[in-house]
């Protein structure tokens, strides 16, 4: 006895189940992580950091007051002549 086309169960058919499989969430998260890592590397390579000079100072206790003694070379100062 042949089945009619209308009585075929489309939800339990193998080809329909195979075509309806959900997208893998692991692949999606891997793509998101790869793209964010690439953007982070791109930004870190193109960003220019400001270079600051580091100086050390002495704190001198004189006449019950605290004074900061700092010695800076004149080459590092932006003084207009």
C-alpha cells in the first residue's frame, strides 16, 4: 500500500532534520573571539602612546616644613628662548 503525499511526516523525515540542524554555537563564539582579538591587536598596534620622562625627587625636612628637591636637565625642559 502506498502512502499519499499528504500523509508523509515531514518532521521525522531525515532530510528535513538534517537541513534544520542549528548552527553550532561554538563556531559562532570562536568567530566573535577571533574578530575581537583582531580588533584589539589592530588598535594596540596603531595607538601611539605618549612618552613621559620620569624624575625622582628628594623630600627634605627643613625648619619643620617639607620641601621637594628635584633636579631636571635643561635639555628636557621646553623653554622658549
